[in-house]
């Protein structure tokens, strides 16, 4: 991938080396936690247990407060990886900004948080083992750079464009959030069964794959970012993290009703659809009869 000349995003929050709760991005004191006694805090903890809300969101008023940025790493490989992430994120900003303008809309750029080991978000506490994720509550993408090594080694999906696919997929969830798709899906999931909720989630994830391919289409058309073998890297990554393949590796059998991201073939198909068409309307996984 030709990423070296791409514009770098300024929306990077580097929290590496800060560790879990201490450097997760929330400050205890600005919200309810700084104004109530022990009895009040106990009530908040009980309420959070009943309603499934992260108690730190209630205690801190629900507003994420950025902590001090970590110091730059002395590891050249880590610094290059950070630079790569900033370049890909910057290109998604250009691409989606232009696509939104064409439709008379304004693209709201997400933040991207780099962390190591564990991190706090407005969606709760998360560990690196969960992999990269997007939190709609604070409009941030969270990535532990060690995932890229896992992508190469555990999933056997090497290459810089495989990594770019992952970043663009999470940004795709941000696009869904802006367009109101995520909110509608959450409402539908709450009304249905567990199996139905999973089915909606699969369509969400496959649409994010399609949005990732759509970004690649326009980025290459405008800035010639793709090199020989890049598309294959992305397709290999999409296939490697399909639910069927992961379930077969983990438990020796496949349970389609428990899928949350889609099969390998589905993920490849929808990424390719966005890549080849470059049109938002072709990414309507919710209106598709078959995935």
C-alpha cells in the first residue's frame, strides 16, 4: 500500500503505556462521583448492575475526559505503526468527508485511540484480547497495535493493506453511527430474540466490511494507494476472521445462529462489493435477501 504520502490525521489519542483504569481516559471528580457520599455511590453501583451501565460513566457524569498523552515510543517499529494508522485514518477522513459532501451532509470525524493491554471507553472497560472496536457513545475507534502482529501470526493475514482493512472497517461502524443505522439496529435487537439480535449484528458487520471496501475504491481512484497484492491481503484478512473459521478453530464445529460477524465467504463478498462498486447503495446488507 502506498501510504507514506497520505495526509496524517490529527485525531489520534495515544494512550499506550498508561494501562487500564489509570490511563483509560476518564477522570473521577467531574461527575457524580466527586459530589456524593459512600451511600450514593452504592446506589449508583446497584443501578449500574441492574441496567447494565458502566458505573464509571454514571460516576463521572457520562463525559469522557481525555488524559495526558503518553510519551512517544523509542521503538521505531511502533512509531512507524502509529504513523501508518494516522495515515490510513487521515485518508478515511478525506474519503468519507467527500462522500458526505456529495450528499449534502457533513462528516463528523472520529477519534482513534491507541492503547496497550487495556483501556477505558464510554462503552466500558476493554482488554486488547477483544481486538479493535468502535464505541458509538464517545465516537472513538480503539486499537492496540499488538493486534497487527496477531493478524500476521495467529490469523496468517500479513500485509499493510490487511491492517488498513481493519481500520477502515471500524471507521465503517462510525459511518453507521452518523447515518443513524446503528441506533435503528440496536432498537431492533432489543425487540427480538438472541438469534435475531445476532442476525442483525452480522448485517452490521458485513456492511462495515462493505464500507471498508468502498473507502479503498475511492482512495485508490483519487490517490492510487493500492499496490499489487493489496486486495488479496484485505480479502485474506476478511476470510481469516470469519465466524465459521474462528468457531471451527476454537471448538471444532460451526454454529451459524451464534454468528455475529458473518462467515469468511460473506465477509469477502461484501468487502469486494464495496471495493468494486464504490457506491453506498450497494452496501445495503439490511435490504439484501441473501448475504
